[in-house]
């Protein structure tokens, strides 16, 4: 875990994406300052942006967005998703770092394959088809099972095919040679030159 952003505090942060430890996070959430110990009183204006609050006698923020900015220490601008850098809607949880379920899935897959979530999101958004057959809509992440290195994005059929052939370049080359050689229909003739080849096994015209 990263350390707390407060100077001279050696306590780890609450989470991988958090800025403060639990104590300073609570102070920042309640008082608007990680070093403050006194609760802020409602003034009728937002403590973050200065706009009028919806509940002058109770509220200290004008919106959930300002509340999120205040609690997470973001001064200006909408919070951005840690995966796609898109804006996080103000109706989402105050501690949310992702803008959608899709980005959460990308983050989880990135962790599984040991790559950075923004890099994986960019690769999925930029690819124009399966890296083997070119089929559109490919979403399977292909990786080397021995080293864990991500090799590319494949369609379901090609990804399954590599696995069935044990990710072996030797076997894949042998399979390609087999298809190219046997497609000419010469194998049956070599076995029995006098036999009539069954349909589909005859010599190509």
C-alpha cells in the first residue's frame, strides 16, 4: 500500500487508490481537512465551490460531486475513472474510482494478467479484430501460460484453438503443413494408387 499523503505520517493509506490513512481520511471526510479536528458548521454556501447549498441550515456541499471532491481531496474538475479516464458520474459512490461495470471488468482482467488497466483498456478499444483471423468483436486476452506475458487479443475460436494445440509453434506449423499437403488429395493415391478416391479426397482439379 502507498503511504499516507499527510507529511510525517508513516501509516499506510486505506487502499491502493486512497490518499490518506484511516485517521486522516476520516478527518478529511468530516472536517474537510486531514489535519483538522473540529467539525465544519453549515454556512449556506458550499465548502468546496462556494455555490449555495440545497439545505442552508444543514448541508455543507451543494452537490454530491463537490462532496466527492472534498472527501477524496480533488480540488477541481470531475473525478476521472482510473481505467478509461472518463468522468465519474456524481451519482456514483463517493469513493468510486471507476465509471462503469465495463471498466471494473477491465480492471479485474488486468489484475489477472498482470498488466496496467489503462493499457488494457486502450488495447481493447484500439484493436480492429482478432490478431490471427481478423474477426471483429474479439475480446479474449491471449497470454503465454508459461510466462504470463500477454500476446494479443483473439476471438473465441482462435483462442481455443491455440489452447487445444498446446500453444506449441511446432505443432501449429505441423498442422499448417498437414492442411496444405493433404488438401491436394495425394495421400490416398500414395496408399493405393489403384483405388478410387472417396468424394473429397480426390486430386484437386
